[in-house]
């Protein structure tokens, strides 16, 4: 029997009939999550997938390996082993599994043992006999010892499936905690990769700023020498000095950003701030992007994103809790048994004449609860409706994340190509202007202007390439990757 709306499953039945009814389970059965995105589930590609840069091939679990950066791989591996956030998520999984185990054991009988030893003095009977004592009374006076031992057991018969629904809810919650752990893997791998790319971007741009400052300082020295010979003016010197100071000032925030990124990576990998300074302070190029990115299809995304699976499992748990509370409407039958031994001597304790036993069914029915059970059932139904809405929101949010990430990746890739062309043009202009300066046909300020334009173009190109890699990371994160076991 799958659903009960009345107490017809129970009446004044004998225990044997009650046991036969133990298959009744109240509450709605779970038939899976609602179809929140039917069009996407059947689609073969994403709406915003850029042409020529992504494919619907199956995606790799450890997506960061495609970036071909050994140091990044080592940082992510260390973070997945040492992160306190992951350890907390793992502890929540163990907690949920322990809760499931406790619920499963509620279906089993409860057995307890007890033992006691009593010692009391014999009451003085002489006062009851008018003060006259007899040899018999005096000979029988003395303490009385009494030994007790026993076992009692109780077993609540799950007539209407309240315990089974509780186990179903706890099992779904344990699955949700496992999915939360997978989602923590996804988030952590992406955070480490983005922090690492940010560090390499900041280091390269700071290096360019230092090169620009060095060139401007040399030009300043040459201009000061030319002024001493009367060839350059004070205005020329001050304008170049202003450029030098501006360039040196731009290094200060970059240096602070590098320190911040180093500390962020240290904490993400479970170490103290500053622990990675020696290892990562040396400048290195950005990771290399793969020529084509495998993204799969929307249906695969809906199956593999851990947060979607967690939301679906919590919906199943909330659905089971409705039946768990509906079972309180019906009678509860408990089988009770007790076996006791008592004797005045320890050696007589387990004789046949020293024990008593009792076994009986016990019925409890809270028939007049003044709406308390109904309120708890209504609360469980509202929780189920909330979990269903959260599931639908999670699905739609996941599809939006993927589409936005794909769109940004495609546009940033085009932007990076354009900025490379700008840098090539600026570099060519700087070379020509330097040749004219060496020939004496243009001023140092003109040369510095073209050099600053070149440095700016180079910085913009590096920043765009770093952003493109971050968009790649965001894309992998939106696909829910980074937690699966390889192979």
C-alpha cells in the first residue's frame, strides 16, 4: 500500500495481523525531480557556444591538466588534499552517513540489561512484642541480601512506514552531502586556478612596468645631459620626469596585488599566508589554453553538476519527510518483553524458580493532538515545495552560468586576438620612432610616447589573455567539473 488517507490499515487486530500490515507506507512516493528545463535537456549544444572554439565532445574531469602548467597542477592537488573547507565538507558527509545509520537502527529491537544488589537490615521485632525478645528472633536478626538481574527488549513495529520514510529522508540527505562535497571540489579547483592566473598576470604586468620605468629613467638621464649642453629645455626634463614618476607609482598597487594573490593561494592550499612566497615569487608565463574546449551538451551538464544533484536529493529528502510525519496520525504498536531473575543468594539467581518473564504488545495512539500532527505535515509539505522551487532555480541558474561563461569566453577570445594586433602595430611604431630619435629627427618625448603606447598595448594583451584563461576556468566551473575520479 503506497498511500493512506485514513486509519483503515489499523484496527483492533491481534499482533500477527499487525505484523502483516507492516508493509503499509504513508505519504507520497518520490518519482523524481520535475522537468525544470525540458528544452535544454534535449538540446545537442549550448545557445551561446562560440563557433570553432568549443566542441560537444565528452569533457575531462581534471580540466586543469589541459592548461599544461605543472605548478598549477601541484597547487590544485595540494588544495584538494589540505583545504580546511574540504575537510569540513567531508565531515558533513560523515555526519550525514552517521545520521542514516542511526535511522536504520531504529527499525531494530532495543535490548537492555540490568543488575542490582540490595542489602537491608532485618527490622527489630522486639519492640513489636512488648520488649520481650526470644531466642528465635535474636537468631534470625541480621542483614538481608537480594540479587537482581534482567533483560528487557522493545520493538516498535513500523506499521505505517514512518521509520522507513525517515530512513529514506536520511539516505537522500547523505547523498546530498556527498554532492555538496563534490561541489566544494569544483569551487576550490576553480578558485585556485583563477588566483594562480591572476598572480601570473600581475607579475607579468609588473615586470613590464619595471621595464618601462627603466627605459624612461634612461631617457630622463639623456635628456638631463642634453639640457646641460643646452639642447633640451627644463620643460622637456620635467615632462619626462613626470612620466617616470607615474610609471613607478603604477608598480605600487601591482606589488600589493601580487602579495594578496600569494596569500590567497597559500590559504586555499591549506597553508599560512606567506608560505608560497619563495615558491611562486619568480615570474612565469601564463598557462597555455587548449585550441578547442570540450563542453558536452546541456543534458550532460544537468547530470554532472553537483549542485543540481544536491538540490534533487534534498527534494527527495523533503518528500520523504511528509510520510514520516503522516505516520504520526496512526497507532503505534510496540512489542515489549522482560526477563527477570531474583534470589537471596548469587548461586540461586539463575535457577528455574528464580525468574519471571512477561511479553505483551503495547499500543499507543495520540488520537486527540489538537492539530499538532497536521501542522507538522503541512510544514513538511511546504518544505517539499520549497525544495522543488530551489531545484528548479538551481537548474536554470546552472544553464545561465554555462551560457554566460561560453559567451564571455568567445568574446574574450576575439578581444585577445584584436589586442595582439594592436600590440604588433604599437611595437612597430615604437621601433620606427626609436630609429628616428637615434637619427635626431624626433624628440625623446615622441619616442617615450610610442614606447608607453607599446607597453600599454602589451599590458592590455597580457591582461586579456589572463582574463581569457579565467573565463576558461569559469566555464569549467559552470559545467560542474573538477570532482570526478579520473578514468
